[in-house]
């Protein structure tokens, strides 16, 4: 397979559900280490695009490749094992387990079975190390030994981010990480997202246009499943078609 030099390449992807075309001929290129944002009104196809990348949905047409390797058609487990981590809009926490245990479980569930399985203590120690590094980054290390149930709504979102970060993904997909948060919680989670490792290839879906423009190097705008615009934050800000979609939304 040819190497494209791209961490993520979405080529002419169309996805239909019966008579509904959720994505039509969508193209997105994300170089390694880039921050990419996907914006667009409700129903634009943003989450479907993530599900096509993560292997939950096969494209009806087109291909997805990671580091030049075609992944469309692979199962979600295989795609995850290649280093793609996706945050979910719905909570997937084990509420009675501690904050640290939740992150450790995420690490162990998503690390492909390794030779050091015969060294469970070493694997456990490595998961704990990654968990604490991710919790520190997300400002939750002091709460590491509390049950996840003790966290506020905003802190649970921070924990979910720690869970994907601790997987040390090659590609991080964040789907509306600010959804449902109070103004105060939003502010905190926004800052944590802006402070994510700068070399981590990240694709962010968010409703908040200003935040997308602040976060991303490149922005893709979807509308009704179609690519409305793609460009730098400056280009997107100046784009009249984008402005018209965002008026009144
Ligand atoms: P967004 O995340 O931008 O709000 P979605 O990707 O969730 O949009 O949805 C895009 C369109 O695809 C919507 O019309 C939605 O109803 C449709 N869609 C998404 N998933 C399915 C599915 N599993 N079955 C049928 N229609 C779907
Ligand atoms: Mg969505």
C-alpha cells in the first residue's frame, strides 16, 4: 500500500442508511500531529463520519486509511488496536469503581494482548502509570482513589478524556466533549482540550464554532452530509457559505 504521509485519510466516503444519505463524497486529510475540527449543524453527518473511521459503520463508497493503510472494512476492535481512540457522547464509566480503576480498565481493554500477559504485575503497573499520567493531565489525580460516582458531571467528562488519553492513541477522536456541560465546566474542559499533547493527532467534533476555530489547524464543515468547506480557521471564518449555515444556530 502506498504511504500518503497522512495520519488519517477519508477519501470520497459516502454512507447511506436505506434512503438516507448521511455522508456524500466526503474527503478529509489529517497529517500526523495535526488538530482537525469537524463542525456542522445537527444531522450533518459528523458522528457518522467518526463511526466510519472507527469501523462501526462500513462506508457505502470510498475508503478510510490510517498512515497509508486502508482500514475501511475492518472491525472496530481491529481499528482500535491500530491506535484509534474515540470518546463517546454517552457515559461508559464503571461508577462504583475508583477513578483510577476506570482509567486502568480502559487501558487494559484497549491494549492488544501482549507477550507480557504472563507478567500480569508488570502489565498492571504499566496501566497504573499511564492512568496516573492521564489523570494528572486532566486535573483528576487528587480524586484518583474516589469512586467515579463521587465526581461532578464535568469531572466525569474529564475522566472520560483521561480514559481515551491513557490508551496513548495514534489518533484521538472527540465527539462533542462539551455537550451538556455548564458554562463553568465548559471553560475547564475547553482548556484541558487546548492543552492536549500538541503532537497527538486529534479530530474534534464540536458545535461551538469559536472553540473549533481556536483549537484546530484545519476545519471541515459538513452540512446535510456534504462537505461545505474545508480550510484554516481564518479561511473558515471568512467563508460566506459557513456563515449562512451558522446564522441562527
Ligand atoms: P451529527 O452527528 O452531525 O448530528 P449524525 O451523523 O448523527 O449527525 O446523523 C446524520 C444523519 O444520518 C441523520 O439524518 C441521522 O438520522 C442519520 N443516521 C445516522 N446513523 C444512522 C443509523 N444507524 N440508521 C439510520 N440513520 C442514521
Ligand atoms: Mg453527532
